[in-house]
C-alpha cells in the first residue's frame, strides 16, 4: 500500500481559476499540465460537487454542475452565484477572484507525487 | 470545399492588438475579419446606460488599422455586439466612427448596421403568449421587469449578419450577437460546415486568449470540410493543446454542449491535435438546429444614483469592532438623510470584501480598506448620505477607543465621489421567435 500525503489542489494543478458564466453563475476550472498529477487527483475521488460545496461552506444544491474532462486533463464546477453580478453589495464584476478555497482543498495523493510549491 | 480563413484581431474591439500580429495575419490572406465588440461580462452598466465600453478614440485607433487592411484586400469586416452591450445607440456610435475613419482614409464601401434592441411591447406580447422562459436568472420575467428596463437587447445568431452580407455589405456593425455566431457568420455564409464554424467562432471570439501566452491579440482560424485549425497572429504566441483546451472551458458552464440561437453544438467527440509548434486542429464538432428558435434577452434597469468614499482603518481597537461601529454609523446616516430610497453598503477590503459569504478565512488583518457606498433616487441624496457616513465614521466614539482625533484615513479630498446612475440586470431570459431575423433589422449605408 503506497503512502499518501495531503497536497493542496493548487500545488497539483497548473491552473485554478474562477469566472462568470453569465451574470447568475460562477464557474471554476482546474487544469493540469502533468498527467500524473491529474490522474492522482482523479483517482483520489475527493474532488466532487460535495467536497467543493464544503470548501465554500455552501449546500451542495448550490452547485449547478460538475464535469471531469479527461481530454483536457481538467475538472469544471459551476455554482449558482450567491448574488447576481452587480446586484447591490455584490463584490466581483468578473467573478475572477473566487477560486482560493478550491485552490486550498487538500487532496490525498501518493508520496511519489510531489506537486508544485507555489501556493 | 476550399478553406475559409477568419482573422479575429482581438478579443474585444477596443481591447487592443499588436500591429505586427495584424500584418502577419493579413499576410495569411484571410477571407474576412471578424471581431467581438461586447459582452455582459463588464456588467449591466453599458446596457442600462447605453454608454459604450471604450472611448471613441480607442475604437477609432483600432478601426484605423483594421478598416484599411480589410478594404485593401476587399474582404468583409464584421463586428458583433458593437459598443459593449450591442444597443442601437452603440451600433450607431460605432457606425459613426466607421464613417469618420473611412473619410480619413478616403475609403468607400457598403456599411450594414444590424440592430438588436428589442421593443418592450414585443417582449410583453411574447410574455402574454407564454413565449418567454427563464434562462438562468432564477425568476420569471414579468411585464413590470420589462417596463423597468432602460436597455433591452437580444442576442442575434449568424442569420441576420448573413442577411447583411446578402445585401452586399462590406462592413457589418452588428448589435448584440451571440459571440460565436458573429465570428462564424462569414464562413457559414460561404457554405462552411455550420457546427465547425460556430465552434471556431467560439474560440476566435476571445482573440489570442486561446494561445499561450494568452492575450488580447490576433488569432486566425481556418475552417475546412473536416475541422478547423487555429494559429495566433503573433510569432511570440503559439496555440497548444493546453491553451486551446483551457479556452474551451473558459467562462461557460457545460464543456460538452454549446447552446446558441436556434442551435446546439455537441463537443463531446471533439479531437484536438497539435499540428505543429504553433497550430492546433480541432475536429469532431457536431451540431443541430433546435425545433423552435429562441433568442436570449438581456435587459438592464436603473437602480439609483451612487456615491462612494474610500477610507483606510489602521487602529486595532476599531478593526476588532468594525461591524458594530459601521452599523451605528449607518443608522445615524439614515437619520440624517431621511430618504426612503437610500441604500448603504460598506465593503471592508481585508475582511471578506471579495468573497463575502463564500469566504472561509476569518483572521483579522492589520489594516482594512473601507469602501462605503450610498445609493438613492437622486445624486444629491446619495452624496449627502455618503458625506455624512464618512464624517460620522471619522468621529464616531466607541468602546475601547484610544485615538479620539479621527478613526479613518481618507486618501482623497473631496472624500466623496459621485459615480452616477447604477444598473442591475433585469432580464436574462429566452424568447421564442418565428424567424431568426425578425427582431434584427438591417440598415444599409453607402460610405
């Protein structure tokens, strides 16, 4: 049984980002350039609608969709925006700075996977 | 079928591109130049107010590069979602700039303006016929919502732009258009595969955002019978599997389905190939027309005039009580400016101002940036409230206070800025139409 350690998703992926998908939804992309890192995250099974909802402290029914896209070595998760883009008190016109809780999610991967050391 | 080459100079007209990349792209002999001119991404302001996203001078600077290049090769130039939101007044604005630049260069051609404002009566009649449904707004569109809109457009498909090309247009300035359709319209008009053209349009509409390094710059797409090939104009960029795949996910929800006016694309069988160092080929895109033709409505309504004031807090005695003190100050402000329309929002940069309820980090920072905003039915009321708010916070007394001479650091005099009428989205719904072109009238002008 290989040993595992916890690595931040942001240290395994090449890109973790958030963006508007229209005025009412936020979409998050996780993309990998190292296939072994993508495979490790995929096989860990811990990246899913429920875990992302937990990372943001929201109910899982606020997640509108979750996709794994092997051809792009990517995961994509979309949530209903808590408040419509530019409604009173809303904070992020482009939805581009909502990614950090996703980036900080801990993923159990084999100790042979070292990850980056950048976030 | 022969290849059709489309050059997208940038991701949004006004966002800029390099002249070298344009020259190199033009040397590849494109069959048309097409560029996206807008989006809902910058928010509802440009739709609600009609104010263009970029200044006239910035748009003219780009037209001075693109128009003479297109005319010298005798190829069409197409702009979708002109002016930022693609309202009629924004189409007319970009149309006027086209006339001015053409006059500077002594160019003559046929200009088509394709309008996308939707009359309120048209939408209300559709609501009465049960032909409007929610897209993603989360509410049913009411007649009152429609009446409240100061800007109301719909996204056209490629058909109205093709109709303009049928009429002999050399330059097409289109109002709100589905991004991919505006870029794909010429290729479809020339008989290219519709699904491939639309998929290529979706990637080209962001210019060189699908390249690496990504940026607002020239991107070229070449569509043929079995696929399309992407190449950036600048030799400092390349299209890679990673950059194109990443872009295929960008600012959209479903990576395998792409909905647009009257159609849906199936991307689940797409194949991406690295043709050479700088080019990526995409194939396998499928598409079909939908039984009914629905267009997406976008509406924005005014919500009041706003004033803002920016201030920094450094003292830990206030940072630890900031919510309580802001609540007191808001209360006192409401008593001072008794306007029932008044709304107060305090943003505490350093303390959850970016993510609000999605924030999970709870540590206290050593300083906080406060952005206090007031919104009211008149600019004067908003100004008075914002000014009162700043003054009252500056001299608020609170438990545990050490510094009694002033609680906040204002960077500016005057401390209050009036930022004018504000808008919110009021419609983001689908409306059924009988034909793709019925809501998008075309006006032809000789330049």
